[in-house]
């Protein structure tokens, strides 16, 4: 029954009779996926991952995620009729199951059993007769060979993006620096290998409140495989998770459009496709949904897209059967992985329900049930996970302007570090010109994001306007954009509302393109022309390049308005040429603009041509940038690096991780970036907990809730605020500068301290400490002391 419903939903091609199948077909469809896997293993090895770790991690993904997840997903949703999509949906389900078993292990302190969680699942599907059929693909609905090769090419682009991200991030120990958020997440990964209740590792004893389920996945991968958390985080986890999200989005696009080619287009446009600025000096925030520095943002795309597919069915009034269990579970995982992920989807589902209640005075019951499940999941997620600055979101319309050059370099100069106002103060201060500049910047952001917007054209067509799925996707995208522009966060974290819906917007856009049913030249010719134009504006087309629009020589409102005006004019010309080209190609292809419909059909063709041109342009810029980065030799950093660590500091931290017991607590004098502690320094070091793998009494407090909430106090950012508990900080730092046996005993008895991690680059360390504690390691500027009495 599930397979039959799935066939109706996906519009998959009917299976060919066995006598007519090409005997080479299995090889032709398997080869692109084999090439992707081989390329992944190659770039992992070039990234410094040992062969043994490659084997263990590959086995983990196959046997602990993909295999059990595929069996469960087929049981509750049915097979999709082809192996690649079955395995992708299975991997997503496996990630969900992993979180469930990880939470159970952490709650009971049985982490050693986590690696065996797939066994009961596999045993059940082997022993129960009714479940055995799920070991095979259900009713086969094979996809064309071209789809397999196109998806393989798209995944190679994603793989290249991942390689570009980590090629300049060497595995420790090295002399160099890491982005502070990566080290922060590494500390959380280390914490999540321990038993509940979890504590903030950077300030032991403080409850961990953060959307940490991406770190739980990485911690699970480390515990199951025995691979060091640093290797899993910095190298291994990223590409398989992104690849799963890519195939999920491709499958959703095919389900909605009924057209096979939409999958590969969404795979590239929705994940590595860029914004469309055509050589403007004004950038557009939120270029793509992926982020190496934010594992939570990248990880959440998998449960979010799987959940979106379920919501499409319930919006259309279909019952999910056993798959209903996935809705609240996925909702809670989304809330626990990224607090910004779920609200736009809830808003989209709510808009759908409201529209169809208004039109038909009824709402499909499945949609109301799903909406209730997701609202409950969001509320529970906020209670369990929200923190780390999530509660510091303020309502300030247009706050994103603070981070965009035309406003930041003119009107925004006097706004202050954390303006408490309904609008950025500089807008009103600038009078009419200030409002004109603000509206021009917002309009330019909307234009730059147009490849994710143009699918809204489906709401104009009466036939598609009656489809609840159109309203669901459109409402989700609109909500993501609205919340991005309504809220304010000191670290521009409101942009994650938008980044999370970019793949959804790409699915809607490609669906609209397929729904236009334009002849293939109408799509291909404008797409190629758009790609060439975009590459020319970026200066990457051999032989010619369109001039880039320069920044104004003087950073004035008038200067930036001229820049924005020139950028908008170039954009309008791009749209006009694309539309004209599409209509002209259609007329040549059919000797006339296709009937019936006349002008209406011509408008449809024009919109399709513009959409294709935008997708071609945004994809070309992104892919071209990735290819250039892969081919270019990485340039090693030269000169002083203000936030760099020494190889000895990293070695000392890694030694501590290896020799200290899991629950040992560390005291350190390292608090800041750069390493030396000064008044109001940047308290986001995070490397002692991240690389050292243990809780500290006080390491860095830059992301604690109390400090983030104090952003702007004394005109200082949250990262430069004082630590709230000055008495604790004085005790912690005093054992390094003026140690006494009494203070060491207080740290041991009250805070469970077993180790001292002293770095003379952070501050002075008294020689008296060596008399009071046992020296266990000296590495450059770092000395590690044992105060446990052994």
C-alpha cells in the first residue's frame, strides 16, 4: 500500500519489461555513484585522514546509519523504487534513530553500548517474516541513466565544496588557528560523549543549553568508530550529511514536479548555488545554506527536508500511516539541531491551513495534526535546548542592515553596538535619503535572492494556486525571509532563518520551471546565457569580462545609492534580455509562441526563461568559484597570526585529552583570543576544552547566556564582557599567579579539579605551583600539573 501511494506521489517512470532492459544498465547507473565514493575517499585521504579511520567511518555510515535507517524508512513510508533515493531517505532516518539511541545511552550512562544499537533493528528485519521484504527495493521505478550521472556530477560539486572548506584547516597538532565556533563545537562534541546531565564544558557546573544535536551526531560517530572527535568534526561528518540532504531535496523536487531533471538542478542550485549580484559592489547576506563553521546549520538540513516531504503529504490531505511517528520526532530533532529551522516550516504549514480554511471553510485534518505536533516540538525544543544566545533575539525590523556595507558605512556608524529601538536609529537620522537607502538595500537583497523567490510565480497560476504544497513551500520561504529581516541578533544569527529555507526555495523555483512546460531550448539557451553573463561579471570568462561595479570613492549615502542604482539597472537588463531570448527561442522553435493562450503563454515562456537564466547564473558563479578554489594551490598564512596557537599548545591539550579520565575537571589560565588575558579581551578561546576534551572550571565565557544577554553593556560586545562570577574567576586564576595549598584544595573538593593547564602565553605562572602540584608535562609555554594526589 505504501509503495502504491509513493508511486502516485512521485510520478516515477514505469519499469521496463525485463526483456527490454539494457544488460549494461546496472553498470551505467552504478558507475557515477562509485566515482563519487572513490572521490570522497580520495579527498578524505588528502585531508590527512588515516586509512584505518576511513575504513571505520565508512563502515559506520553503511552499517550503523544507512542500512538500519533504510529498513525502517521502507517499513513506515515504502520504497521509492530506486536504490539511491531509498538509501538517502534511509540515511536521514538512520540519523534520527541514532539520536534516539544516543540520548538513551547518555541518559543511562551506557555509551559503550551505543555502537551496537543497529543490531536489534537488523535482527528484527531478519527475523520477522513481514519485515524481510524491506531488505529489497520495492516495486521498481528506475530512474534514467542520465539522472544518475547528473546527480553524481552534482555531488562531486558538493564534495569539492567540502574539500575547499577543510583544505586550509589542518588536523592538530599544528602551529595555526581555528575559527572559534569550530573549537566551541568541538568542546560540545567532547561533552556529549559523557552521561547526562550535560554541562557547559567551558564553565563546569553550568547547565548546557544549546541546540547541540549536530554535535551529538559527531560524538556518536566518534564513540561508535573510536575515531578522535577532532578528525570526525574537521573532516569526516560533513560531506556524507550534505550529500544526504542533496538527494532528499532532489527527491522532493521530483515528487512535486513529476519531472526527473528537476532533481539534479535542485541538487546544485539549492546547496552550492550563489546569490545573483552580477558584479555589484554590494553583497547579499545568506548566499548558501551550508556552513563549515556552523555544524548545526548544515546538519539540520537533513531532518528538515525529510520533515518537509512529510508535510507536503499532510498539506495535501494524505494520511501518513506509520510515518506519523516521524513527524514529532523530526520536529524535535530540528528544534534541537538548530533553533531557527522549525519556525519557518511551521509558519508555512499555518499559512496553508489558513488559506484553505478561508477558501473552503475546511482544513485537512492531517495538516492540523502535523501543525500541532510541530508547535509542540518547537515549544519542547525551546525548553530543552534553547540557549547560547537564542534567547537574545530582539525584534528590530531591518536589523540586517547593520551588517550590509551601504548602511553600515554611512547611516549605521552612530547606531551603537546594540541599539534598542524598533528600527535601526540611523534610518530616521538620515531623513528621506536614509529611508531611500534602507529601502534600496532591502530591494537589492530581494533581487540578489531572486533565484530562491521566482517560484512564487506559481501562486499566480490558478491551477497551481489550488495545490496546498505550493502554499506550504511559499509560506516557508516567506517566513524565513521575514524573520531574517524582523529580528536582531548581535552575531547576525537571524540570517539562519533564511539559510535554512534556501533549499526549499530552490525546490519551489525548479518546480515552477518544470510546471511552465516550456520547450527545452527555452530553458537551456537562457540558462547558458545567464551562466556566461554571471561568469563575465565575475571576471572568469576567457576572452572578455564585463566591468564590475566599483564601490563609491567616498562612502556617502549618495555614492551608495548610485552603486545600487547601477546594480539594479544591470539586473533589469539581465531580466529583459533573458525574457526576450526565451520568447524568441520559443518562436523559432515552434515558428510561433505556443498556443493556446497567446500573450498569456508568452508571459509564461518569458518567466520560464528568466528563471532558467537566474538558475544558470547563480549556479555558474558558485560552481566556478569552487572549481577555481580546488585548482588553486592553498596559500599558507605568512606573517604574524593574532589568534594562532603553537604546536606545543595543541600537543599539550591533546596529551591532556589522552591521559585524563573522562570526568576529570581542569583549571586553566587560558581564557581569551589571542592567548594572553587582558581586561575585556575576546573570551572565546575554547581550545583547552575542545582539543583537551575535558570540562574546565572557567575557560572561555563568550557564549554563555548571561554574557550574550549583556551584549552592549558599557558599549562592549558580548565576547568582551566580564565573567559574571568574579569570585570564581579569582579563585581559578589565583592558583596560577599566587598559588596556595588552601586554594588548590578548594578547587579539588568544591569543583572536582584534577588537572591544571598553565600557559605562560596567557599570563604569568608562579614557580611555586611546581612545589604544590605534580608536573606531568612541559610543552613549550604549557605546563600540565596533576593535583589529584597520585
